[in-house]
C-alpha cells in the first residue's frame, strides 16, 4: 500500500479548498491523510465540512490568544501531536510567526488568490479588478517569513473581464485553486518538489511523463 502523506490543514472560512482536498483524497487522486484541521474561528463553515467527512478538527480561537506566539504555539503542539508532516494553509487568514515557520521549514504550503508577486495580502481580487489587470489567477507556494513571498510551486491564470467585480473574479479564481492545490500536494506527497533558493523544481516521474502539467 502507498504511504499517505500526513497533512494538517489550517482554515478560517468557507473551506472550499479544504473540500477540494477531501474530494481528491476520497477519490484516490491525492495520497494524503488529513490528521487534523485547525480553525482560528469557531464559525468557519469549513468545520461543517469536517463533521460531514469525519475529519478531526480543533478550534484555536485567536480571540482567546491575543499573543500571536501563544496562538502559534498551540497550533504547533496540535500539529506535532498528530504527526503532521506538511502544513496546508487553505484560506487561513492569520500571519504565521517565525516560531511556527521554523517548526515546519519548507513544510508549509499556502494558496493565494493572485498571480504572485502581484497583489500579496488581503482583498486581492478587488485590488486586481480596480488595478485593471487583464489576467489574474492563483498561486501555490511554500510559506516563508514574508507575506505571500515564498518559493512558487504552481500558478494558474484566469482572464479578467470588463464587467468583473470582486465576487465574479474570486469565483473564477477559486475554480482554479481547487485544481492546482491538490495537484501541488500530490507532487509533494510523491517527493517530487525540490526547493533551491527561490525556485521550486518538479522532478520527473515516469508514471506522469508528459502529462505532468495537465490538471
Ligand atoms: C481562497 O480564495 C484562498 O486563496 C484565499 O482565501 C480563500 C479561501 O476560500 N486565501 C487567502 O487570501 C490567503 N491570504 P476557501 O475557504 O473557500 O478555501
């Protein structure tokens, strides 16, 4: 039997990326096991998705932990105690401390709804529409100590239309997020991602061959 990558997923909201990861695991397209989902909000709809799929979750409410370091320490303890190898930020809206980052060096993946390095931070779909860019998209990257600055694993591009607003663009981008994030996770699970400085290289694997870039 194939080894399954033990992952811990951090969420804050709806959890549609979490759902996509669950679906890919359940259909055998992603060799991972979700050891725990951590939410900083007890209201997150992502928790309902966990209940439906029998996935263990923990709420660590940031309001109860005003000190960022104490909040992150709680998360580290939960993730270590569940044997998590890779931390997956799936719509997690908190900035991680250096303590957290050094606990999981190059073992934290984030999805961001823009074509980085354009539009890091928050409300980026609105910023893209207001700026007038013709294309936007999403980026999966390893987390480092900057905001959305870590080495890029994969990106997907979508057009921005004249009549787009923040919501319509966000929906178009989300569809791509749901494809590329599980794919990047599968590459990691197969041991195919190699980080050298800022660059992430995808190592060949015979069973993927020429199809490796197709989602
Ligand atoms: C997604 O668009 C994700 O890229 C974004 O939040 C949304 C979460 O949606 N993440 C960030 O902006 C992180 N800075 P979801 O909860 O439905 O997966």
